[in-house]
C-alpha cells in the first residue's frame, strides 16, 4: 500500500511539474508572439528566443523532475552530448542555417534593399530571417536562399555609392577603332554614366570585341540604365552607318556588296526612352524593405538623441539649457511617433504579397 501511494504521488508530482511547465511555455510564447507581432524587423530575435526557450525547458525538465541522481546525471550527459553533436553536424542540418543566419547578422555585410549576386542568383534583398534570406529577382519573383548557401558561397554586394555597367559587342576590323571608341563613349555619356571608357577585349580572327563601361551612381535605376545603354549603343552605331555584325555574317539572300544592315534611326530614337521605370516595377518589395530599414535607422538616431536630451536635463545646472533640451525632446518625441506610424504603414504594405 505504501509503495502504491509513493508511485501515485510521484506520478502526480510529474504531472504537476509538466502542467506548470507547459503553461509557462505557452504563456511565454504567446507574450513573445504578441510583443513581436508589430515588429516584423525583430523576427530574428523572436526565433532566437523561441529556440533558447525550448532548450531551457528541456533542461528544467531534467533538473526538476523527480529522478534519482544517477538517472539525472545520465540525462544531463545525454543532453550535453546531443547539443554538442547538433553543433558539430550543423554544417549539413537545419541548425547550420541558424548559425549561418547569426553569422550574417553579426557581420552585417548587407541588409534589405541591397543588390547581391550569389551563385546564379541576382536580386535585391527583401527580407533577412534566422534561417533564410529572401531576394527579389529581375523577373520580380521572390527567391528564398538558405543562409547556409550565402555563407558557403561568395556573395557580391553592389556598392551603394555606384557601380560600373557595361555593354560588350563585336565589330569588324574594317571600322576605325578610334571612331568606334568615340561613338561608344558618347553613347555611355548620353546614358548618364560618369567617366565612360572603352576597352578592346579581344582581337578575334574575324572581329574585334569592344566593351563600353561607365559609373552608374543611382543604382536604383540599374535595369533602366542597362537597357538605355544597350539602346544608345545600337542607335549611335546605326546612326553612324556601322553594322553590328562581324565579317562572318552570312545571309542566303543576294545583296549588293555595298549594302549595309543598319536599321533606320531618327533623331527621336536616339533620345532616351520615356515611360515608367522598370526598376520600380521589378524591385517594388525590395524598395519598400529598404525604405523601412532606413526609417528604422532614423528612429534609432532620434531615440538616441532623446536619451542625450534626458541626460542633459538631469545633469545640467543651466536652466536655459534645460528648457532648450526639454523643447528639443518634445519635438523629437513627436517625430518618433510619426516615424513609428510610417514604419507600421510600410510594413503593412510589405506584408500584402
């Protein structure tokens, strides 16, 4: 009878501890989800806290369940062994993406809105999560890349201050090199590129390969300027009567030997094409993500300035300085509210996929 009572009491104790722990985990998770619900940019922290809470819950179960010391020691050893093995094998597991995400967040090489090239993928970052990074490609599609893929492959980040764009084409030896370089340089300059230059890339058996390049300062117009540079290059060469075909060009139709395959170009064709920007259409989500990221930077700077004003009010003995700090603090607090409201609106639009 005594042994039966002891067993029942042991089971009750286990059930009570399990129930209390379950309620605590459920309550803490709901509070965390509610707190981070309006802060999607902090989703990274939410996932870290959830993982940490799960590991802590397992440890609490081992420590507080009514096990004998030998069994508890064995469970703790097994727990440590599992954690160690998980970390050791993380390069090929789900944990590897988590650790890669922590690494990317710590290094901070890129952020939402940046252009990146990794492997065969090119696009603008729209979201950075604990286990993946989302980019928006030139086709406007959203592509999810595991963080482990970004860590194990070279990532090229386009410099915010500008990048070099270029067009490569082959022309015949019968056309003057200096004339070609002049025309190509003029096409790049009319596209709006700074410091345009022309390279002779290859002297082939039948043609010469040229590359015209220039510095693009406004990288948000990358697709538009690439298209315009190609169009300007073609129009300028055709306007000068230069064929964009190598001497190996063949056609089964009979043409006079002096005929040239040049499209007719009018003055209006040479001008920059008008119309909506392709970049704003293709990278719409990336633009919004970058905008939110910049607004959060301004919010952080404003909150830091508010703290400086509070320190001045608390420590200064100059009443006039205190009044000025109070006035500035009030204006900054109003700005914080406006920034938060604007961030909430923009994040709501981003969520509308």
